[in-house]
């Protein structure tokens, strides 16, 4: 087991080091997305998983980053973690916002469009599903642009369904991801220690051991919390 231990740099606050695990989930998802410099990411859901994905995208320098969530507080955190644009899906379509930001700045670099597709040509889309509730994958398949890559990071614990023909017609690529590798975990700790992944905005509460049960109840409200730290000596 000693081989699994990592030293925490003395300059790194322990409360920041404690967020290595959730941030490593985002790093793993982005690595699996295999994004190139021309890709434009769209993050569906700005809960803790979506925020970790946004932080990893910012670390990779893939811009612009578009993110969507119904919660005003989570959209605020999305901007704090590095999103370039945030969208309330109850007001505007995340996909239309993405299209507005995904046009090639230099159209001469864009691949030619088939004659039956309307312009302008758009940069490739990589969509991160970070919600994990039934119906979200189906909605993404219905709204994604042609040839988009979809990375499913949210964990849906219920039976779900989607229309395969949506993906077939658009030739979509769907990648499911889980957790992280030991190397990605170690890399995430190093990124946090160097200030390359900013985790302070995610810490929205602190409790002692006697407050753990209430903390789980409080986390059900997206307007109140992202991450609550448990401090046994508190």
C-alpha cells in the first residue's frame, strides 16, 4: 500500500490537496476526449464533475469552453473554474451558444462542407455529459452537431434509453469514462500544488464529524454547495 501514497507538498494547504480525487476525474475525462487545438468543448452540467472537467479543459488550453446548468450558483462556479461562456438551458440552447462560438476565425482552415449542409463551417465539437440522469444522453444525441464526440462522465444509476438512429445519422462518437489512472491522480495533485488547477472556489462549506449527515442533505441544493470538507478536529 505504501506505493500508492503520494507526498503532499508543504506549500499546499491540506484542504486543497483533499480535492485531488474529484479533480482527477475531470482530468481523466478530458484525456479520454483526446481534444485537439481546433476542438470546441461543451460541458453539460456544472456540478462537481462538470466543474472538474472545466478546470481540466482550461489546463489543456482548449478554448472557448461553453458550459450549461440550470443553477445560477453553478453557472457562477463554472465561470470561476474557467468556462468562457455559461448558459441557462431554461432560457437559451447550449447548442446554439456553442454554434455561435465555434465558427472558424479563419474560414480558409475549415474543412469543406458537403453541399447539402448550411454554413458557416464549425470547429469540431466535444460534448461532456456531466449530469448522470436519464434522458440527458438522448438529448445530447438529438442536439449534437454532426461528427461530434460525446464523453459520458456523469454516472446514471438508472435504466436509460436513447435513439441510436440519431447517432447513426450524424456519425457521432460516444465515449464512456470512469475514474482516473494512478498517473492522472499524481498529475492532478501536482497541478493543484502549482496553482494550475484552482480548487478554492469549490470549497463551499466545512463541517466536523457530527455535521456529516447534515452535509449530505445540504449538498442536495445546487445553490448552496459544491464541496463540503470534513474536518475531524472541528
